[in-house]
DNA sequence: ATACATGTAATTGATATTGTTACAGATAAA
DNA sequence: TTTATCTGTAACAATATCAATTACATGTAT
């Protein structure tokens, strides 16, 4: 199991909109950099737009950031592209047998443990901004 | 996306072997409590056995714990049932375009961030033992 | 020998992912 | 107003994973 690459591609899109600030960041331009199909990018752009992270308009080429990158965390992107639902990183088997002490309690016992693990992961995502990501790319490129 | 319920079922199996200590914990007995097929349980028993968590023998009914439950963490089960590979909780798109500053750096920039998030989640799993799980079930049952 | 258990492979149905094609609708420019 | 270009979106296919199911080989005890 792996969390969908929509998350990584979403980060890619936002970073590239920023670094291509002067140019026009169309779905085709993004698709070339990501190495995928423009329609895939447009679907993701729709999700990022719905989450208030970018501005896109039908008929008008190019996406723009709707916020400062320092105000967008990886968690925001993760939620925007809908890769993992709340409390559902781990799945728990349904309908265990109620006549068994383990069967009738396992779900309630495990659920908070799984949720805690998921929240710990998400906390890390909350502590990284897209500005951090772009800065790292810039450093690797010796842009600054 | 969700992590396979093999993980939750693996925990269920270990807890039930413990609470059924006096009885014979066969794959059919476990399957009834989990509410699945005995062959599914046997596959999981094979994984738990391979990881050194339980003892099972062909032709001999019932599984036994190979370790104290206090020495088995949720992380041990998680690894045993093979639900998430190292550094692969999040997937990253392959072959982004090398002629783009973002394309040629995104993987190296993102990978350590994703790994850190995964490790934070796994750390929580390391800090819970199967003894904790069984104790919680026992408490809910007023067994002790 | 038999009865019964585990070990394991093959198959199926359901679901998610990613890519692809096609086209409607919006916009700008000629 | 016509044309070109872009976004928005739906439909579809290919692939992968999951979970259940069936079947059967193998091992053990009586």
C-alpha cells in the first residue's frame, strides 16, 4: 500500500507555479514537468483550487497561487488532494464476532491507537511549508 | 487509500491467542471471531510465524504465542504482515522532467519529508505493546 | 487408515490509481 | 464574430491491491 502520488504531484504543481512566477503555468506546462497527462494535472488543479490554494479560470491559461507559500503546509496539500481520510489511514476489519471478547472490543480498542499514529504522521506534514520545499529546491539549484 | 486490514486482523489474532490461552486456537476458531475465511487467517498466521511472533505447526491444531505480549509492539505486527514498506508510505511520481528545476529536484526534496512523516507514525506503533491492547480489552470486559 | 489441521496456490469480485481520449464551455485575439 | 487556446469534466481502459473463496497437498495424532 502506498498513498497516492497525487500528494507528491500536488506539491510539485505548487512549487512550479512559484518558480515559474513570471511565466504562464498552464496544465500542459505542468504536465511536461511532472511527466504526465494534462488532464491529470487539470484534475489536481481543480482540487487545489477547491481547497483555496490556487486560482485557475476556465479559458484563461495558467494557475496562480492563492496564498503565500509560507502559509501552505504539506498537510494542506495532503487534505486538498484527498489521499487519506480522517481516521482512515488504517483500515479495521468490519463485523468481528460479537460473541467473542476480542471480537466485540477490538475495533474500539484499536481505533484510538491507529488514529494517534495517523495524527503523528500528519503533525509532521503540518510542520513543513511549501516555502520550505521551494527553498530546498532553490538551494539544490544554487539559485540562492 | 487505506492500509490493509491485515494489520488489524494480525492484532486480533495475537490478542485472541492470548485470551484463549487454555483452549486450542485454530484457524477456524480465529476466522469465526474475525469473521473471515480460515484460509485468510492461515495466510496471516504464516506471516506472524515467519516474523517469530507465534508458533504454528502443520497438522497440529492451534497457534501459540512465541513471545510475551509485552515484548510485541504494534510495529512488530505491522512489519510482520507487510502492509507498508520502508520509505514507501507515500508514493512519489516517477521520471519528472530533468530539464525543469522542480522536476529534477522534487524527488530528493520530498523523499526525506515523507520518510520523516512515516517514521513519526511508526514511532507511535512502537510505543504500544500487545499487552496494552489485551489489557484494554480486559478492562472493557471487566475481566480484571 | 482416518480424520483433521495447516500450508499454499489459483481464481474471482471489488475498488483505487493512473493515463488517455473526447468534448463542452470560457476567454482572448484576430 | 470567428478562431484558437485553455480549463473543466466525463468516460473508459490498464494495472494493482485487497479480501474472500475454493481446492488440494502435506503433516500429525489416534
